[in-house]
């Protein structure tokens, strides 16, 4: 098993960006330009490495390799995005890697790209890139190529060596369990489970029992062997269950208009462990969004737009408007789920305004955008 934190360190130490590895301060697949650039790099890495994995490390300064981290990102539908825009799409995963010196909620993102051995190309136009474009890596740059298109295997031995040096051991695993329970989450209820005598899953959170069902909030779940965060949220509640072969979570989101909130199941994730030292993660979106009267939503949508306009213009809000602002991310999300497509653009527009104004509302906005991504790419 590969310790992903060691893998990131080995990639950063091995060389500057090259044909099998790229690094980014952040990625933004919520906007068309960011989505297009991400797909370009995935396409180029897949074509430049037809027989081995290639990687994008997210949360690293480009100039000095300083690890600064990014927000936890659990878009389990990122493969669907790649499938929608690329012909011969590679297998792709996005993992959240814990680094001890980063603040709570900050991780390093590791995108692993595994080619299917065929030429990968854009399926349709996106931003300034045309459908049919084929990209390759030339040094640290992803460039289009219109002729002499041939997949060449030049990195297999190098990548195999880097991955071999990132293999886990018992000491790293034990250190990870002790650090998770005794240091990082000493103020929360913590537990662990060993699967197939190989894999260790740790989880921590605040417990509350409702009608014989145990819920967890402020949840952190980590696959210790690989230093991969499986779930992290300061806002949502989940249930946890497991048997000898699998570990499952069911995530709930709290939605409603005003103070009339209700829990809705969002996504079920099942990790199944095998005797051969491998595991599979299956995620199913089971979300049934609440439906509301369109006239009521039009009023809320226009009220939110007016609030944004006042904030952008620097006009002070009344007490009632400050209260409406608290609910803005959730109500914009409900509007989108009820057919107001422009609500997504409004949420993106509100991001920098709320980040400066109110940290708590900004966190709620990020949660709304996260749910929106899951629903959109399901």
C-alpha cells in the first residue's frame, strides 16, 4: 500500500513539474475556464504516460514548493466530469492528503491519472479549447498536438521507483493512529477499525443519538495507511456503519426555508476491502431535493440578488437583511434545485464578497457549492 503523503513528498522532491507530474496552487472546476484547464492537464498527462500513473498535486506554491494546502474537496463525481468531456478518458481520482502542519480542514489534493492506453482527446468545445484537440506534456507545459500523435512509454520506471519509495510500514501506520486519536482529535469521540488485517480506518466526531440512531457531526474520517482523508465536514451530520469487509457512511444535509429545516440524505459511500490488499470506493447520490412553491422562490431569489447588490456596493444592511444573509447560501441552493439555474452563478459571484464579510456564512456557501457539484455531475 502506498502512503500518499510520502508519495506527494517524493514527487515534490524528485524534480520540477515534468511529463508525469504537475502541481497547482488550486483548481477550480466550478467555472468554465478552470474546468477547461483541468481537463487539458488530465488529457496531456494521460497521453504522455500511457503505461503508468501520472499526478497533479494541488495546494503547493509553484515557485518554492511550499505546501500551503487547499480546502477539503470530496467531489466523488469527478470521474463523471472527465467522462463527459474526454474521448478515451483516463481513470481519475482526487484524494485529500493530511499534512500535520496544515490548519484544520486544509489538505493537499492528489489527483491520480491512469491512462487506458489510447489517445485521449477533448470530446467537445470548452472555453477556448476545441473539440477533438489532443494534448501532450512537453516538460512542465501541456500543449496541443495536431500531428505525429503517438503514445510513448518513457516514464514507467521512474514512476514505479517513486511509488516504491512511498510504500507504507507498520511504524507509519501506528504513528498515524496515535496522532489521529491522541493529538488531532483529543476533544472528540474517536475510534478505529482494522480491515483484512491490513487497512486501518480512524474516525472522530461529536455523537448524538436520535431515535436509536447515532449521528456524528464535526466528522473526520481517515484511511491511515495512505494518509487519505475520506470525509471532513464542520457542518453536516453522517451515520457510520461497518462489518468485517466494508465501512459505510451516509451523509445528511440540513435544508429548508428560514428556520424550518429538515435533514435530507445526500450520499452513501461504501468502502469495500479485499484480501489481496486492495479496496474499492462506491458512492451513490441518493438526494431527493425539497420542492417549494415557485412564487415563494422567486421572492427569495430576488431578495438574495438585492442583498448581493447592496453588499457589492458597500451599502449597510438592516437587521432583517443580515438575518436573510445568514440563509442566503442554503436558499440559493434550494432555488437551483428547483430549476433556477442562475442561482449557481449567483453563488459563485457571492463567494469573494462573503469571504471578506463573514467567515461562518462563507463556510455555508462552500457547503452549498459542494452539494451542487455532486448533484450536477451525478
